[in-house]
C-alpha cells in the first residue's frame, strides 16, 4: 500500500486474449441455437478456466506489486544504512589514527620518565652514599 512505482507495472493481456478468443468463436455458435452438447461443455470449462486464470493473474499482479514495494522500501533503507555505516567507519578510522598518535606519544613519555627515574635513582644513591660518609665522619669527630 502506498507504493507508486509498484502500481505502474503494466498488466499483460496476452493470456486473456489467448483464452477468450476461442471462447468467443465457440460462444457465438451457442447464440445461433446450438443446444448443450459436449462442445458446449468444453466451452464452459474453458470459460471457467479463463475466469480462474484472470483471478490468478490478479493475485499474481498484487503479489508482484507487494514485492516491488518491499524491494523499493528495502533498497532505500539499505542504502541509508550503508551510508550511515560508511560515515561511522570513517569516524572510527580517524579516532584510531588519533589514538595511535596518542599511544606513540605516551610510549615516548614513559621512556623519558623511565630515563629520568633512572637518573634520579642514581642521584639519590649518590646523595645517600655521600650522606652516610658525612655521617660517619661526623660520628668519628664527635667520638674524639
């Protein structure tokens, strides 16, 4: 319902013409006074068959229109979903690039911090050693 494109699908009259043409010729004979006979029974069966074919054709046309409406709707939905995901993908890629740059900077900062820590530890060890030496000298002087 509501799909304009599906309602514009042309309906073929080939089957209808194929069924009704012989029926009209035989039906014309009944107007001329021919009574119910085996040929008339065949004509009746063919008319009934023609009616059934038309009904099936109408149902097939409705099913086709419904399918086309579904396809058109899903085509638009899928296209917009793909477009959204492509936008999301490019945003994610740029975020990954930013985070990779941040990670590299943080690794460099950690290495610098490790170097500074090592230097500070050496300076602390040297200051502690000097302090112990000065304390030992002070205690030696104080004991004299």
